[in-house]
């Protein structure tokens, strides 16, 4: 990993007034969750147009639950050292929040507090009939699970491909983006809209962009590019920020 790039990233974060992070599937690979589009990913075995739309779910929810049951195995995963490093950065005051495209809840499990889950969460189920929500744990005695109020089949509270991002989520993300003067972009190819616009919006407002990916994708947009794994880079950055903690 490039030492100069790490040191520059540490300096930019330490000088920043409102740094945030923007994470994607690559942040969870080291927790044992394959990228959805990787060789062992979900979308190689389940056609997303056949299994990943709300229209398909409404038409045949039992069929879609054959995929969702496998997806919910993500809830057993544990945070990796990169998640823990981001939580420490927030604790030390070097990170104001995280916008994540991930639905696995690993940032919160690691201790991060200010997290916007842009595409929803597997930790909650929602009824497509009456809108009642349930905690996923303790609700899966039967597959597919049914709403206790109206008996309709529940779905994970995640955004399917043909669903809009909920207004409350957009507003929470906008609030974070509008204040940010630096964003760490980690583990994402920035291909999924509208989330993909987040780094560009912060850059166009005068903020700094730090990219952390095995293969960089933000050519010309990032002030610093760190080629490496999510966990490795975050550990290096957190280690460098130790010396900048208030009171030291």
C-alpha cells in the first residue's frame, strides 16, 4: 500500500471539518460476504431482473424468498477490521457519518452511530400490504414470513431495483452530503444510481475525495487514490489519525 497516499489521506482527514465515508460491497468482502456481481455473487446465480424487482416479488413472493433466504445469511456476518477502524474514527471525531449502499448492518455492528443505509437493511422486514415493520431476528420461524396484522408476505426492508429510494433516506443523505467537505469512497465501483452521484456532488461543492479500492474507478475525481483492501487501508488511516486526536 502506498505510504505517501496514506499519509496524504490522513492529513486531509485531520484538516477536514466534516469528513464522511461512502461505502459499497467491497467493504464487506473481508467479512465473508461476496460482492453481488462477483464470481460467487448472488446475481450470477439469480437473474436480478427475475429476482430483484418489487414487481417480481408482488407477482410471486414465494419464488423470490428462495433467493431472499440465502441473502439473509448476511445477517450472520461479523464486522471486519475496516468497519472497526471507521467506528474508531467517528469516536475520535475524524468522521461525522457514513452513507452505505450495503444492507448488512456491519457498520452499526462495529460501533458506527451515524449511518445512512441508502439501500435499506436486512435487519428489518416490512409488509407489502399494510406497511407494518418487524425485526428480522425472531420473525423467520416460517419461510416466507407473514404479517401478523394482515397475513400478507413480508419482504426485507431493502430497495429493490425498480423501487425508489425512500424520501426520508434521501433527506438524511442530503443533509450529510451538503455538510461534507471530504468523502472517503471505499469498496464501491460507483455504478449504481442515484448513489453513484454522491462523490461527485461533494467534489463539485469543493470537497476532497479519497478513493480506496483495489482498482481505482474515480479517475480524475479523487485527490488521493489508495489501491488496496478496505480493511487494510482503513487500519492504516486510523493508525495515522491517532497522533491527531484532540488532547494528544
